[in-house]
C-alpha cells in the first residue's frame, strides 16, 4: 500500500504558568500527543476592611 506524507505547522500561545522544561511530544501510530504540564498558580489573597 502507498503512503502519503505531508507536513503540518502551527503555533500555540502558552500560558505563563506552564512548565516549559517539562513539555513532551510523542508520535505513536501516526498520532502526535503533546503534553504541557501546568505549574502551580499562586492565588492572590487580599484582605478588605469593612466599615
């Protein structure tokens, strides 16, 4: 059987809290899986005085 080949190119905007050094890509059975782990998000707590 004949196989066809093509190329694909795209760009994604990633959030600041993703762990860039832990991004993984795996090509298996013709399927590309990309894993982008999210880092911890620090919640900002603010005290508000009620008068």
